C-alpha cells in the first residue's frame, strides 16, 4: 500500500546530504515535512534557508536515533516515513558497537514507532546502500548485472571481526540494517509496507548546512579533492554512482508509487564514472582547473564498468531521469568554487 493522498512526511537524516534533498523535493511538491535531526542548530539553519516553506517544515531533535522510543512523538500525524539516517564513518575502534548495531537499532527504532497502535504511517522508504548488494570479493564476468535480488554475502561474524576494516563493517551495517527492516515487516506485519533503495556512490550539489569545505560529505569530499589537485587520483571502489538530486527523486517516487511497495531498488546511473573522468570534465569546464587538477593520470580515458548495475528498473518503474556525470560534476564544483565553501 502507498499512502492515500499523504500530506505529512517524516524524513530522518533530514539535515544531511541526501536527506536535505529529499526534504526539498517533498516541499516542492506541496507536502508538509517533519525533519528528524541530531542538531537543533542545523534544523534551524535549514528552516531559515527556506522561508517560503515556514508553515510546511518543522524539525524534531533526535540525538540518538538508535534508542527505542525516541521516534514515538515524531511520528504523530505522520502519513509516511523516509528513513535516510544511518551512521557513516570509517574511523572506528569497535565495528559492532559503533557501526553495525547503531544502524540496525536505528532501523528497528523507526519501524517500531511507526507500527505502534494509532500510527497513520502507511509506507516507509529506507535508504540502504549498494554495499548491501555488491560482492566486492567476486570477479563477475562483464555480462553480469547486479539487480535488487542480489545480496552482499558478507557474514555478521566477518563484519564484526576486529581484524575487519571499518569499510567492511560499513558494508555489514547497511546489509544487516536492511535485513532487519525486511524481517520486521515479515514478522510484525505492521500496517505499513516497505521500500528499500540501494544507491552506490552519491555526488552532486549540497543543500544542507555545510559550514566549510572540511565538512563536505564523504563522497563529495573525495570528488572535490580531485578539483583541489590530489595526486594520485583516488580509485573508485565501485564504478557506479548517482546524482543526489536523482536519488531524492527516487525516494519520493518510491513513496508515491503504489506498485513500489515491498520492493527493493538500485538507483544508479547507467553511465560509469572514474575520478580520471571527473578530472577531464573539470579541466574542460573551468579554466582554473587546468592548472589546479593534477596531470598525473591518463587523460581522455573513458571509464568502464566491469559489471552491470540495474538502474533501469528505477528509471522505468519510478520514472527517474538520470543526470549525466558531466552535469553532476560541473554543478557541484561550480557551487563549491562560487561559495564560501572553498
């Protein structure tokens, strides 16, 4: 089921990179939005930056969304939830306690609150990750295409192993948090249905509060390092990506499309990317980049995918039109260069 004429949507992670774009997409469509955020200051900054939506936008502070009951008040009068918030950092000392359990508990917390008697929530859209899909240790043939039916084979034991890197633990956190969501729906049979989105790398302009370039989100920070002349260029862990504006659109369409209920999707551009390709785009688009961006790479080499990723289902079923990598890079780099972020 999708919400029948939903009007009030809760967005968790609303002051972050992806969540803020989801908020703007919903507001532009006329929805009322309640944003859940850990920071009252960022919520106030978001609201101040959108004076035309004062009556349509409010924020609630949830300092620790992994605790049971913290969302109970937040879902009052809410018709649907887009759960974007999830821990994302690579500097960990305890993979299970700092990454995996917080991600699982956060999902269970928002689902439990939404399932309480009297709740009006009819659909939850969950931001998962391509990390819960891809098997980074396999070497599939070029003819292979990852689809929403694929799952990362990483075991819980490996994910929490102290010898595993935080990158491995992050992949585990996304997989096991998403599995917890599907298990909740299957076991508890709540009044809402679930849609999961599994995006790969996300790039694009920012609309959330960012005080300085040092506070850019992880993926954009790497992209900006190319503009700043990092040498050698980074190597893409996964050559699949999506523009944040397209990802926001996918979230909202997943909310509004009745047939999306109970499904899992991979929002991903059909165009592969590499940081060398990003460097070429920057040099072509900006005169300053010709001397700023490193020349220590093979210019003019188009990226290629060693396997396929099914982003077409999102384009077809959720009616999402993907930005080109060139437009994404140019829009983001121009924004950073033209603002106080740089």
